[in-house]
């Protein structure tokens, strides 16, 4: 029985996985075992941070809305939670992302909405 040489196949497999870790520094891009471990770690981090990104954006929107409310001179609402509670109570379907965009681009428009809620 002839001897099977697998050099080219193994090299092809290693280079294929090497494309993923080529941006890493040092042994993580060169050594096969460390390269595969780094690849697994990168996938775990990406999966975790996809959920984390949603939380980060929500907290960013909340802090933007709160900053605009605090800057208000008329003091219609001084607490973010009261504004959001009254938005949902009056059945305005505005999520935090939209309210934050309104607050940044047209802050006076947010206060007009708030005044209308108070009048009801």
C-alpha cells in the first residue's frame, strides 16, 4: 500500500482558517492551535457583544432624552421616567430611539408633545 501525503490538504485547511486570524498579532496569527482558540474567542465575543450593543444604545437614548429634559427652562418634566410614563399612558407609540432623535434635532418639538400630553 502506498503512503498518502496530506501536506497540501492540511496546508489548505490551515490557510483557510488563517484568513480569519490574519489580523491578530504575534502567535495568534501564526500558530495553528492559538489561531483556532482565537477564532473561537472572537466568535464568542461577537455573539455576546451583539446583545450588549442593544443595551448600550438604549442607555444612550435615555441619557440623551434626560439631558434635553434637564436643560428645559420651563421644567415641564424634570424626570425622564415621568415623560415616558405619560407617553405610554396617552398611547403615543414613540420609542426611545425616536424620542431621542426628536430631542436632539428639534428639542422644542419634544416640549410641544409634552405640553399636549399634560393638557389631556
